[in-house]
């Protein structure tokens, strides 16, 4: 499993190796070292910007519980008491590998979820552009009438839709939709009804009887 082992003479050199080799995943360090002790190495190592989890094992002859708590607070993951038992060292390494595997699985799953989220956001942005394209861009030129509106969506898509049209004969058609429910499903319904309303007001659907528009109640029922 281990491709290579890097050896440092003291804590400072170990930190330099960690900075130069961000792929290192396990650190086995003594507590007492020249220039920089093991606890300071733990603190400095935890402050490094890394993409992969770093598992730190500390070798120590100390057995006092307060010393071990201090080491944990500094960033150590586990301890090996000196003199080191090789079977215990192998067991601790196996534990470290299992923890690293779990971190990598979680990181991989997070990347997959992030990619899926980005795809959904792209689809919603495209749907939002289509929905906004159905909104009137400029007021219809109707003599004696001025229109003004403001439309600000709280999300990428939603259940709001409105329109205005010149029905002829001095008549103006207006509608506003507010569909309740989750954004995507509400937007689909709003777009569907919006297309129907556009057809009705343009005289292409079943919403007009001759030149006489239906009442709002009849339009809604239809």
C-alpha cells in the first residue's frame, strides 16, 4: 500500500517534507525532537492547505492522561507508547489506512454530488432563460394606454408568469399567474398555462368566440 517512506531528522525538516509532498497521508513522529517537537509539528501540519486527509501518529513515553489530551488537542490522531511494539504499530497503521480510505470515499462522494449539483444548476439556469423569454419584453403599443412592470425572480425558476396583449376593439388582455409549489414543478405548470394564455389572447386557441373575448372566469375554467 505504501509507495514510499520519507525520513526527516527533526520536526522542522518533517514540516518541509509535508509542504513539498502534499500526497503524504500518514505521519509517524516522536514527541521530543530538536528544533520543533512533535506537538508543534502536529499544529503546523494541521494548518497546511491540503486536499487529502493527514493521519498523525505520535510516539511518546508519556502516559499521563493530561499529556495525551494535550497531544490530541494539538492535532494528533493516535499514540504509540515507547518502546514501540511492532504488532501495535502495524495495527495502528491498518487503522490509519481505514480512516484514510473513509475520508477518500467521502471526498469522492462529495465531488460527485458537487458535479450533480452543478448539472442541476445549469439545467435550472437554462429553464429560467426559457421561462423569462416568455415574459413580455416591451409593452404592446396600444393608443392611450401605458404599461410598466417589474419582474424579479427569487430563484432560477418559479411559478410566476404574466402577459399583456391588445385584443382589438379597445380591449386589453392581462393575466398574472402565481403557481404554488416547488420551483421546477411550479415553473413547468406556469409555462404550460402561459403558452395557453398567449394562444388565447392571440386568437389562436379556444379562448375567443368570434371577436368577443371570454370572461376571466371562462378563461380560467377553460
